[in-house]
């Protein structure tokens, strides 16, 4: 599990590289749709591939409450079924960051 905990900064950086958004913007409190969607993808990978707790994800993303992560995961599931670009981002994060870990 410690390896997985250390993966969060790598996943966030990969999301930054894929979207051309600075890490500082992804980690910001911005509620802009495209920035939130990147955070939702990071949350989804952290929860479903790294099996991190909601509180751990909250801490890594510097969010105020675990319910923010819960809502983000719910939104991520909705987007996974309806948004090809979102699904491509998740696939990129999984394959670029986790193929050697899992």
C-alpha cells in the first residue's frame, strides 16, 4: 500500500502532462468544469486502481472534506459512461502510471 500512496503525485503529474494544466491548477480550489474533470479522473484512479481511502485521496488532493471525493467519484462514474475524452484520460493515467505497479 505504501507504493500506492507514493503514486498520487505521479498520477497528478501525468494528468498535468496529458491536459497541459499545471499541477498547481489541478490542485487549486477552482471549480471550473475542465479542471474538476481532471481531478475527478485522478480521484477515480486513486480509488479504483490504488484502493486509497476517501480521506487519503482528500489529503493528497488537499480537498476540504471526504464528501468532496465521494461526490467526485460519483461524477467520475457518470462521465466514464458518457464522455470519451474523460475515459481516455483515465486510460492514460492507468497505463502511463500503473502498468508496472499492479
